[in-house]
């Protein structure tokens, strides 16, 4: 699929407006566009938002091999274990009422997306929950896995809920990385009881992905492809990588457990267009046309604030009381990755916005510019 890279879409051919009863979904081969005016937005203000994103590029080097070495240089386990790909320039999409109203950069380019991958891990958990493969999100993980990762008294009580909201305090080593490799709130601190302490920890996210691999008994990229990406019309260009160390035998098959980010390489690599489809799925509460991809119950669970960390749900960032981004509604939620990779889902304004390589310090101002362009609710 090719979409002209023309910034605002005032020169494009428009699809008929969808009624409130028949929301628009793009097909695999076509994503229709609307002018800013037809989408209830001011064209000059929207152009200013696009120009701002183009002018505020993230400071990440385009040579991501070198960038990751810089990122991990002070860590105790700095080795890059997964593949890395050089990045492109700033790119993005603004989707309103399901239609493309603005875009910039190469929206078809497949780039690393770092911790945006965590929201994909969460979706895989949701698919398992919806099918009864995870019977209760508050179940301990230990009965669901066949390795020794949850046999210690400390780990045995950890639940799926705690793994997904990063309050688990899981202790151990996975794929050559101990949990202390990413203890961001103090590497020498005393571990707390699971559920009582929040820490963003990539080893534990990778552990969650490995748990889900054991539940599904098939590679998670296959699950994502068959149950999400193909049904929502995504391209075949996206990839999901693990590490050279994360291969394992499962039911007589050699499979790779994937990573929940690009901290040590790997993770989800995808185009801006494919990320926008994923965001639209969540905006539409798990529906894609007449197909139910994820239950509405799961969407609600994934975007419910964690008691001890209200800005975090099940690997989605939340905005209660506008704590994360003062210019975004409290109901907005975000998949966020290093380097300014963001999928912003805004139910209040019927918006999905994807940014690539946006300066982290400029995100809130960009959000304000986009919402300042909305003139009709």
C-alpha cells in the first residue's frame, strides 16, 4: 500500500463520511483520508502541529547500534543481545474518526519502536485472557509455566496482574540478564512484597513475554500475526525479535521468546501505518468492523490505573488527572517507547496519533497543538 506523503491530505480523494452507526475502518489495501475541515479540525492549526513534529526530532542517533551502546554503557549487564536497525527521520500520522487527516515523513518505513512493544505484549495477554487460557488475571503465574522461574517463595505468589502492571518484583535471571540489570529504582535495594512496589523493568517484561509463550505454546509473533495484525489489515512488513540468547525448545520445536522492547536490541519493528492500526483497534474498544479482536473487558482492564502507579495500566501509560501530559485529556492513553515513539489513543476526541522520533521534551506541546486544531467534537 502506498499513501502519498503530502503532509495534510487536502489533495487526496475522500471516502464518503461514515455515520456514527457505521464507524470507518481502513481496508488492508486502502486507508481513506479526509481534509482537516471534514474531520472537524482547523487546517492551519493542524499544519502547525505537523511542522512542530518535523522540527523537533529526537536526539537519538540515527545509528542505533551506537545509540544503544551509549544507553547501556553504565549498566552492569550492557551487552546488546538482539538485532538493531538504524532509524529513519521524524514521521507520524494523525487519525480522526478513523480517517487519515495528516501525515509526515516515511510512514511505511519499518523502524524499531522500543517500549511500544510492551503494549503488544499486553495485547497477547488479553488474547489469552479472552480465550480462558489465563483463567483469572489475579491467578499466580506459577501454575501456567513449566520452568523454575516461579518456584521460590518470593516469586511463587506473583500474579499475572502484577507482571502486567510491573508491580511484581520478580527475582531471577532470564536470557542472561538478571532482574538487577534493570532495577531502575535502586540495584542494591531490598525487594518488596509482590504488588507493593512499582518498577519499570525490562527483564521482568521479557519474563512476561516468556510466560505468555509457555501459555500459547507457539511463537508470540505468530499469535500477533494471526489474531491481530492480519485481521486489522496490517502489512506483512512488521517484525518482532528476541535475543540471540532467547531461543528455547518447546514441544519439539525451537522457538524464540521475544523481547518487550529494544533496550538490549530486538522488540517490535513496525511502520507508522501499522502502529496506527493497532492504536485504532484500541480506540474502537477491541472491535475491527464486525470482528471482535479483543474483549471490551480487556481494554478496560488494560487501561485501568494501577493503585500504586496511577499513570500505568497493563503496559499502557495512562493520564489520570492529566499527570503525564497536561495538554491531553485524562482519558487518553499511550504506548510509549524510547526515541519519541508513541501511539496516542484519545477516545474523547476520537483520535489516534502516532509519532516517530519526536523529541521527548516536546511531546506535551505537540499534544496541545494537535488538540488545538480540533474545532468540532
